[in-house]
C-alpha cells in the first residue's frame, strides 16, 4: 500500500478521506450562492425608490450607473403598485440598458448594504425623477426585461443582470395596447452584489 497518493488532512489531525466500494470519495458540503456569500462579506446591496406618486402617462422610474471597478450583478427586481389607475390593458414596467439620465430633474436613491452595520459604501449612482412623468435618456432600443403590472400588486423576480463597470440601466413604466395611466403610486428597485475579481 502506497501512502504517497493519499488525500491528507492539512490541519495535522491525521484524518483521511473515505472512499466507498464504487471508488467515490465521501464528502459533506454546505453550499451557498454567490449572492449569499457577498451578503456575508458586506458586498451585497438593496436599492429601492420607495413609494412615489405618479403623474399621467408613461414615465421613467429609476436609473443606476455602476461606478465600481468591478461588475455588479442585479439578482432580484421588484415592483410595487398602489392604485395605479388604468383602462383596458395593464401597464408595462421595463428595464433598459445604456441609460444616461432623465429628461428632467432627479434625486438620489440610497444604496443600502445588506450587511447591517457594515461601513462598506458602494460606488453606484442611483436616482429617480423628482417629478413625473419623465423619459429615460439614451436608453437602448429594446428592453432587457419587462413585466406587466396590475393597479395594486407586488412583483419580485430573480433576474441576474450583469452591469459592468461604467455601464447603466434604467426602469420605465409605459402603457400597453388600449391602456392608459392616470395616477397612483409605484416603487421599484433591485437587489444585487459586487462581483469578485475575475468574475
């Protein structure tokens, strides 16, 4: 029997790996997502516009630009509406890339660390319009995500969008079909994390 090819315990306790009669190494592992790990390390965030009063018609809702040296990954997108007045079809909420701003004034939206008490601040510009309605400036022709939304509803979905350093996305509410929008309240935003180097 040769000991040169054994898997050795690096802690010096003398433990060896167990191999079964089908030549499988027995292991027990605790696995977690990259998002879970980033949260434990203070590298995950939430961004939420909070509930805003809408005007009539289509409007930009939110934008962010990644100023970190690494990519950020948006893993969850959420939308909440309260009393959005519509006729016929429900409105559409869509996410666009390449957004450079709004057509009017904006106000900052906080980027909150998901590790409570962490001193880590994120280099992410996040904003919403100061007044509604407005339009997104510079948005790509086609949305990367979209979701119809009822008059009073909450939507959450796993999305996994990578936003490289210097890139941006924005969110817009618009009518569909014969529908109209004449008021109500809405919030939206993302949860995500800063990717590791080389990811």
